[in-house]
C-alpha cells in the first residue's frame, strides 16, 4: 500500500514534534514536511507533494484560512484537516468555506488521527465528536437562520444522510445500502438541493441542527497528544 504523505502546519514547535511522533506510529504514514505558518507551508508544497495537511488555524504571517485557500487553488486534490481548540469557533465557517475536509481538536488521540486519515483519503470528512456535540448550537447562531420549514426527506435519503454525517464516502455508503455510487450521489445532490446548502460539510451541520441525525457522544476525554 502506498504511503500517505503528510505535512504538519502549526506555529508551536513542541506541538509539531508531538504530532509528528504520533502520526509516525500510524501505518502507511510518511511525514514529508512541517511548517510554522502558512507562508512556509506554501513554500514547501511543490517539492513535498503531500496527500494530507494537518493545518493550524491561528498562525502568524499567514493564517490557516488563507493558506488553505491558496493551497487548494493550486492543488485542488489536497485533503486539508483543520487543527483547532474550543476557543477558535470564530474561524469555523471560514475554514469550511476555504475548503477543509474536517476539524480535529489538537488534543485528539492516536485513534482519532488514524480514523481521520482513513476517512479523508477515501473521500469522506472527519470531525472530532467533541466539536460536533459542544459547538453545533454556537455555530448555528453565527450562521444565517433559515426561514423555511424542514423539507420532506425519503427514508432512503435519511439513510444516506446518516452515513454522510458519519464520514463515509459514496462507495462505502453504496456498499452499506446495496445501491450504486451513482445513486448515492443522486441522493446527496437531492439532499443538498432540498436543504439549500452549498457543500457536504454544511449539509452535515444542517442535519445536526435540525436533529435529522444523532451524533453520539461517548463522554470520553480526548487522548493526550504528548
């Protein structure tokens, strides 16, 4: 199996060291670079050819929002996961619109990072469960309020929606529901159209807000990184 090439971008050197050690324990992961800010990150992209970026948000010189936008404009196939803390809610929407594939708490444990890598490399998304459980209401308050009633969804659409919210890519959803990837994509397009959302991540947030899916909270403290 081909290695997943990863770059870690964060302005705290000790955190970068710890995260690189943790990621290095995951099979088929190769750390090909690190950067202390967005400008440094953009400077090493062309020579490192990464698959996944773990991107801090609040950094000097060039923050994670602008670094993400710039990187995806030039390399649209990059999978970028934002690294965040509970105090950075104000950046959540900005990073979504910049194009990230998910959000992880900085103190997430080994299994969380392993799962995140597996999901985004297969076309899915990943959110730390603690973020979804604790921040959904606050995120909603900051976003515009929809005035329309909740649209009607078929049972199959709700089944597809549930698996989307769990981070499954189209082909895995198809396998679980015994339908083709093309049919899954059609259901996803219908869901996005009915909810007036503009991408999968906003569809997930909409679903949580309107209680269309249940986000499980294991009430387990996140693992220590260092």
